[in-house]
């Protein structure tokens, strides 16, 4: 009984986070914020659904596969989002016009793809 309730809560929570990821793709103003919203919410949503699956079936092999998939998602989603954002910045995809800070502006050489020396922050 407790396992069924926990699986249902994880499934509903995972589905909610996936819905939020989809809304983030539609509502966010530029590629960078869309990537951020989709990566974080979809990873948490997929993790919830996979953990619900592991609890529902209650078998060791299913749980190990689900846990391995969650770990794989947690390791690869941030890296892939970073690579997509970096490629977009390289190719000149514009930032949202309401963006307040661009930490790479003036520090990034588009020909060599290198950052200049670290800049000390005031404050």
C-alpha cells in the first residue's frame, strides 16, 4: 500500500516536472533559458517517473536499470546543455534583449574560442 502511494506520488511529480519543462520550452524568451529550463525540469521529471517505475515493479533488475538510467541522465543532461549553449554562443545566437549580464562579453575570443584571464568581481 505504501509503495503504491509512493510510486503514484513520484509518477505525478515526475509528470508535473515534465509538463513544466514543456512549458519552459514554449514560454522562455531565448535558447539559453529554454535549454536551462528543459534540462533541469525534464531530468527531475524523468527521474521521478523512473523511480516510480522501480518502486511499482519491486524487482531488483528493474530497480537497478531505472537507477542506472537516472544516474546517466544526471551526468549527461548538464553536459549536453552546456555544449548546446556553448555552440549557440559560438555561432552568435542572440541573448534575450532583457538580459542584464553577459559575463562572456569582452572576455571571449570567437576565433580561438578561449576566455581571457579571470576577472575579479567587485562587491
